[in-house]
């Protein structure tokens, strides 16, 4: 088993007080104690799968800081910090910049006119930048990042507001075959032809997509799903992987599940 390091942020101030995606119903009640328990369980599940976890301290003004996947994009010891689309999250950028700077990363920003929401919409795969645009990140941002990191861009367009980030509808699995699960209707090109030469694409059902099955976290050979009521769990087991569940139902009220709560650093 390999080793990984991930970044999370604890949910002491998590709530849904505004709406910036279709999942969020402004003012919906969050069971904070349950959310804390679910977050701690996810953290423990990640650690049990072989990863170490760093934690960004929470901030009372930013309830969505808990979704660290959106902090930026990491390549080796470099990070490009997010430019959030919505004002409600823009203050998170300085918090993340400070954490990465204090932890030895070379921190940069992309041009302010380009919106970009971090691992939610892009990740590095070898010599490629895998990314999506159309909802919360701009195509121009992805092209800028690819150029800055010296990567070949492989980017696709999202068309369903419910699946507003790439990580809500696509996840690469840790197989030699580069299997990946995805929800076709989230994409303008439902066949994902741009990704077809890199991944063995496995579609998930609408029901699984609506349970954020693709927002699973991958740690080494373990895939952590947000609910046990997901048919794709068996698909993953049939590929010879370990599939486990860390229920994060309170975070789904904000449109995020396991992957949204985590960014892999190495």
C-alpha cells in the first residue's frame, strides 16, 4: 500500500446560510453535531486507508471552508489558489493561501478575471491537466493552469447545474486500467470523448449520481463512498478494489460529499 497526505478543514462552523448550487436550500437546518461526527468518521476512514490528514482551522465567517477540495490545485510543492465564483466563498482564498505558504508550498494565483474552484474542477494526472469548465470554473483558467504547470490540457464542459464541479460527476479509480466512474448527462459531450484515450469510462446511473457516488475519495486502493445506497460500490469491488462507506449526509445539504471535503497533497 502506498501513502498519501490530504488536507481537510473541520466543520465547527458548517451550515447552509446561502444558496450557490441547486443542492443548497438557504437556511436549511444542519445537525451540526451529526456533521462533526460524520466528518470525524470520514477523517478516520481516510487514515485507516493509509493517508495522513492535515487540517486547516475553521473560520466562523466561512461555513464552506470545510470543502477543502476547492482550495486550489497542487502539483508537487506548487499550488495555484482558487478564484471563487461567488462572493460568499472568496474570503477562503486568503485562508488557504496562508496555510499553504506556512506549510512550505510555493503559492501563486491565476489572473483574477478567471474563475477557478480548485480540485473540484481540475487535477493533475502525469503530464495532463484533467479539468472541467462551464459552471464554476472558466476554460481560460484551466488553459492558464496547464501552461503554468507545463501540462497538456484535457478539459470538458459541464452542463447540469446540479453537477457543478467535475468531482461531483467524475472520479478516477486506482486501477492499472485507469478506470473512472462518471455521470454522462452532467457533460455536454455525454460520451466524454476527450477523456476516452486516458480512461476506461464507466457510467453511473442517475440514481447513483444523485447520491454523489462520483464524489468518492480515493486513498491508495480504497474508494470511500458517501452512502451505502449506491450500486456503483459493487462495480468498484468487482474491479478488485476496497470499497467502504463514510456517510456524509449532512454535507450533501450543501452539495458536497466525500471528495469535496478533501484535497490530496501528495
